[in-house]
C-alpha cells in the first residue's frame, strides 16, 4: 500500500503524510474505512490535527477515499 501511495503523483506531499500516518494505526484505518471519526490517544490526535491543518477538507476526503 505504501508503494502505491508513494507512486501516486495525484497526491500532494501532505496527503501522503496523512495517509502514512493513518496506516500506522489500525483504529484510524478502520475509522476511515467505516466513515467514522478517527479516535487516537491525545498525543497522536494533536499530530493528526497538525497534519490535517495543512490540507483542505476536499484534500482530506480525497486521501481518505484513496484508502477505501
């Protein structure tokens, strides 16, 4: 999956960062697949928020769709 993400030129660097972050956590990946909010421990939630702040809602949805 990581090689596919790296090779996709339609994804921005920040979208790739978001996808790699999500793939590190089984619960985050499941939440994306089930269209639910991502719930992580506080220290990881802050990191996720920082990554998502660099992206528009459309870019986040596009990245999530890539995992589905």
